[in-house]
C-alpha cells in the first residue's frame, strides 16, 4: 500500500469518527416524560412558561436559585430549577429552550435559551 | 382600499434607492454577460468595453443605494421601515453607521459594496485575467443584489428591499389609514443595545471585507479551469488569498474581542454556530494557501489546492445560508431574523456549488498531477499533512454546527451537544497540537530534499522546547497532561520559527512573513490554552448565608449578591458595590475591588464600572467591565439588578435626647450635635411665618467621610412642624421633633435607609494571560501582512 492510500484511509477514519462523535454527543429535543424516564441524562426541552404558577427568585436569600414551571410541547408540566439569576427579559419570552436533566421531581437546567418575539423586530408602532 | 395622500413623507430618497437597486442588479447582469463574451471572443474589443461601462454603472448604482439609505437613517425618515426598525433619534452618528448593518439588507449591501471595491481594484490589476475573473465576480454580485430587490415575481418575493415603506410592511395597522400618520410615529425602534459598541462599528465591515475577498481566489481558480490555463493564475491569486485570510482572521478575532469586551458571555469564543460559520472558511483558506505554496514550490498537489480555494468561497456562502435563513433557530444565541429568503439563499448556494463541481469534474483529467509519492523528509509533505489536519478540523466543526440542517433534511430531532465546549475541545485540541508541532517541523525542513543536519536541528529545538514547556507548565499552574501537549506544540512552534526568523531580523524581515505568522500562531495557542484552562470564576458564593434548602450540589453557583456599601470577600479580593450612576441610557454600577496579599493586607485597589441598559424591549442588557493587567484580566458584569428601585425607604427609627456635644449613634455612623441655632436661613421655608424655628447643627461621621446636616423644628400657629435632613451618601436621615428647655436637650430621631432593595448580582471571572491571545493574533496578522508584501513583489 502506498503512502497516499494510507493517508486517505486515516482521513476517512477520522471523518467517520467525527460523525460518530457528533451522533454520540448530540442531545435531543425531548419532552418531560422522556426526561423523567431517564433521570440524569441531558436533554433539550422546548416549552412555554406557565404563567399561572409563580416563578421564584429571591436574590437576598440566594442569588443563584431561580425556579419556574415550564409546560413542554406535549403539555406536560414540570418545575425547573436554574442555578443562576433569573435571565433578563424572562417574562417576555414566548418560547423557552432549557438544557439539562431531570433530578428527582425537578428539572435541573444548566442553560436557558429564550426566544423572545424576535426582540428588536416586533412590528408595533408606538404612537 | 381607498387611496390616501400621505403627508410629510420623503418618497424621493426611497424611489432613488430602489431605482439604484434595480439598476445595480440589471447592470451586474449586463456586466456578467459582457465579460463572459469578452472572454469567449478575445479579438472583439467591443464586449470588454461594454463590460467596463456596465461595471462602472453598477458601481455608481451601489454607491447611490448606500447614499440613499444613509440619508434615510441619518435624517430619521421613519416612514421607511428600515430606519424605523433599526434606528432612533437619540443615536450618535457613529452608531448610525452600525444601524446600517444591523439589518440583513444592510449587511448584504456592505458585502455588495466590498465586492464592488474589489472589482475596481481588479479592473486595474488583473490584466490578462480580467475578463473571466470579473465574470465570476459579477455572478456573485448578481446573486447579492437580487437579495435587495424586494420585487414580487408571480407569488415569490425576490429579496427584501431596505427602502420598503413602513406603511407597506404593516399595511393592516389602522394608523396607516390616516394621512398624517407620520406625525404620530415619533421615534424608531432603536439600535439593539448589544450593538451599541464601537467594536460593532468596525467589526462587521472588516469581517465582510474578509468574506468578500474570498471570491477573488475562487474567481481565479474558476477562470483557470475555464481557460484550461493551469499555472499562471496562482501568482496573482496568492496575494488575494493572503489578504483574505488576514482580513477574515482579523474580523473573526475582532468579533471575539467584541464579545469579550461587551457581552456577558464570559469569554471571547463559545463555539457558537455563528462563530463557527466564519471560522471554518478561514481554516480552509489557510489550508488552501499552504497547498498553493506547495504547488508553487514543487509542482505537486494542484487539484487539492484548487478544491480548497473553491471550497473556501462555497463555505462562505454556506455560512451565509446558515446564519441568514433562520435555520439555526434554537441552537444559536444570535438572533437572526428570517426574512423569508431561505429559498433564495439556498438557490444562491447550490448554483455556485453545482457550477464549481461541474467545472472540476469536467476538467478533472486535464489538471496537472505529480506521478510519484512525496518524500517524507520534506517540507511539502508535512505542510500537506498540516493542511489535511485543518480540513479534518473544519469538517468536524461544520458537522456539529450543521445539526439543525440535518434535522431539516432528515426530519430528526437532534439538538446540539449539551456541553458544546467539551465536545468541540476534545476534537480541536489534538488537532491544534498536531498543527502547532507541524508549524515547527515543516518549517525546519527544506523543500524536496533534506540532509541529516535538518533533523539534528529539529532535535535540538525540540529539546529546548521540552525544557521550556516543563517550566511553563508549572509556571502557569496547569493541571492536565493534554494541556502539556498543547503547551509544547505552542512553544515548539515559537522556538523553531523564532530561530528561523533570526537571520532575517536585520533588514530582511519582509522575507520572513511566514515565520512571524507562525510565531504569532504559537503565542495564540498558548494564550487560548492558559486563559481558558485556568479561567477562574471568582464570584463564588461564600457568604456563609443560608443557601436555599433546595439548592443542589451542582457547582454552577457563580453569581454573588452584593448589597450596596457592604464589603464582601471574594477570593483574594474584597469587593464593594459603591453606587450607580446614569450616562445616556446606561446605568453604571461602581464596584470597588481591594486585592489582598498573602497576609490579608490590601495590596492595591481599583474600580470597575460594569453597566447595564434597562432596555424597554430587552430587559437588562449587561455590558461587562474589565481591568486589564499584564498577566491577567479581571472581568465583571452584573447579571441582575433590582427591577424597581423606587423611592428610598427609611427604617430603624431611634429616638435620641441629646444636648450640645452629645453623640447620636446609628448603624451607618455617628453624629455629634454641635449646636442649636435660631437664625436659620432655610431656603425653602418662609421663615417669617414661624413663631419659633430652630435648627440642630449635626456633624455626621461615617467610616470614611464627614457631613453636615441640619434637621429643623418649628412652631407655626401653635402647631409643631419638623423638617428632616437627609445625608444621602451616609444613608441616614434625621428629624428634629422637640425641645426640652428644662434640661437643655433636644429630641432627634434617626433613620437608616433600607438598603435591602439596593443591590447588584454580579459575576466575576479572572482570565490569566489573555493578553497572549491578542498579542499572538496581532503578530500573526503582521506576518500575513509581510507575506502579502512579498508575494505582491513577486508579481512584478
């Protein structure tokens, strides 16, 4: 086997490795049901804030403790705990993506992505 | 709908701009056709003449579009959607320039502008390659100007015009039934506060100039395939490729610096899809430049060079598609809006992909190739391996970044890795190690043939680097052996390239561009390694306060609660939130840092002013403030502030019966009654109305300062009144409520301000040796610059 073929094979192996690693590390968009069945496993969950129930953030007690209730796309609700301050503009969000895993009865979010009504582009003329 | 004549609109500028867009589109088509036939019929001069006129008309039209759009933004013509959406009356002029490219239309316009400028340069420099290269450039220009058309063809809207009127965009709103609607649109939406930063004035033009220049090497490669002239194009294309990599590299790092200086991400790189989308074309371009140089020096690897140069431009188009079609959706923190152009963007991308692939396949057999395997002990072999590693590295980044695309194609529900950083790092770190080592190995070897002395030199430098690495590993307090590998790669690259550089230092530095760039790259590697491996969040909550019972043991408690004027120990620092102040729309929170030495004494102090804009649309938009030291940065931002501060509330009422010379004690300080006067010259009180008016002269002492205060007591129509005195900075309030003539004492009430509502939540990070990142980048760019000068010299 000549050198070019060896290099080619190594590259193909690495490329396959990259694909496998992408599949292996990729999280999935799931709902709370799946997350509850697999506690500790990290998922992305898309949902909306339950505005009926109270969200909790009292920085004087603990600046790194924020909880709220999220209803996922299947309509299942769960308490979500986020060990960071309440994100700015949280109330305005129309869609919330949380990344994390189920720990007991609550979802421990490590990341929160807010999808606001396209932020600077809501077409409402103020008069 | 009945027609209404609207009052106060400035329709001229919009019509001018829109006409200019149409002219620029049609003239780019005309220029393309003319350049195409000029290439086909080299003897017929009329085509190239026509092409030149069409291109000059096109350039004029592009400048007109920019002028009209700027006029609209600058004059606050809010009847135009673009001005209304992206600007407001209170913006300073330099931010109006940022408004220009906040919207997608504006950033396409910026790209069009740069490609036009590049076309003007080519017109003067491309000589025999002018016709085919310009033809390719005009193809790209046709595609870009079509993005601004905003014309409906049958039912498909082609492009999105920046000159659209507000009343047409929102034609259903009842306000637009009124002829004088404009008088009611008082102000625009304003510029996104994240972009109100001077880096946002220069980062986008730089990045887009980088993107725009990638079309030139691409155009030369395509032209070469078209002409079947496989050798001459490399010489003029190489300086362009170097310019492109220099500017694109500078643009990317400026974006990182902007993110570091003004976003609360806490770093300069986050493997965000948008960042990746600009990094990957740069990596492939760097690989392409190396293979081009291999081919120039040895005649090998022609096909790979062509493929890489072509891929660079295609990846720029892919990046455009990713960031502008809205497909990234939930996976990026950048919020790009979808203008409904994803179809058009996809056609744009696929057109160029198909054209390039077809040409390569068509000419495949003709392209020059070398017959024999390359020798292992040569520079070209290891340069080639290094380029391949860059390709693998880009492939891996592209793959994970494209997860949303795969979802769309295969209707899967994959999400990006939960821990994105470690996912990328576990691939990119070994790649970086190999590349770092290869920058030394390849450079120490010669082209074609090497004797044993080269290997000996390599061994010596490697040994020196190993010793340095061990010393630095402990010096930087690194704690992981893979870091030792990366550190060695950086050090070896610096040592070898620096030694190669030495002979050139006296006057011939121009020839050493490659060595300079690689020294910079080595420094960059070390800087990235140390600043991220030893990055330390110092705002860990160690207040001893009862932590919420539900708090888990997870270690992401990285924010600290700071009550105003209450010092707090944080790592080696004592920090105090001193006060806030308002400048323009931003609130600055002064945080005082006192650095403690090993004995617990104050070593030095400094203030940081992280700011926040309480934006009506986006809530708190926090901007960090950073203290730069030679060896580290202290980075601070407020992550939350009380939502409504409102009126100051006073609590802790205490009653004091005091005579002259007595002391009043409070929690915030103490006050001494210096005297009681009756000749009070009160400003806001009509003194003559009082039967009695007394003032208590108080001297108020806090830890650091003293103040005067005079609460007053008066009798008016036989009723007692009292006037309080506020000592704002000491957070104290006094009231004088009574006099006891028998024992010569007065009654004073003291109050302390309720500080529980006055706080900030803050995060602080120390980045060690982050200056190496910036220094490495600057040296690398200088290296590119030297190489460009040298390669341009070769053209003559």
